[in-house]
């Protein structure tokens, strides 16, 4: 008797958890906040002049500028820094002390249009 109740209880829990996972996955796929940079996951490029790499870098720049703006309140120009420089800038901002200026870290990166 106890075993049947336990199996029934576990079945209800499994169904509830399963429906939550399915609902969250469906919502995540429709979410407009999912960065376009994920479209380039797993791809390889022949070099920096590869048109696919250029599109990837532009997407990464836009994503990183938006993320830095939201997290730190600093507006950066995506044309000024490469995608990888923006990744480094974000990492440095995370380590910065409260009394340090953001400009101190930005001076480490040469600006290039």
C-alpha cells in the first residue's frame, strides 16, 4: 500500500518537474534577449578577413557593449574596441575597486575605429 502511494507521489513530482523544464525551454527559445552571438557557437573561421568572422565580431561587440552598459552603466562605442577587447574590459571592470575610475582601465586599450 505504501509503495503504491510512494510511486504515485513520485510520478506527480516527476510530471510537475518535467512540465517546468519544458515550459522554461520553450520560453528560452522565444526570448528576444537571447544574444545573437550564440548563432556563431562552434563555428571556425579562416582568418580575421573571413566575412563570417567579421559578422561574429560585430555581433560580439554589440552584445558586450550592451552587457557592459547594463551592468556597469558605462556606454562604450562598439566601433572603438574589438569584441575580444570588450571581453577583457568587462573582466577588468569586474575586478575594479570601488574607488578606481573606469577610465583607468579604458586607457589600457588603444582606440581604433
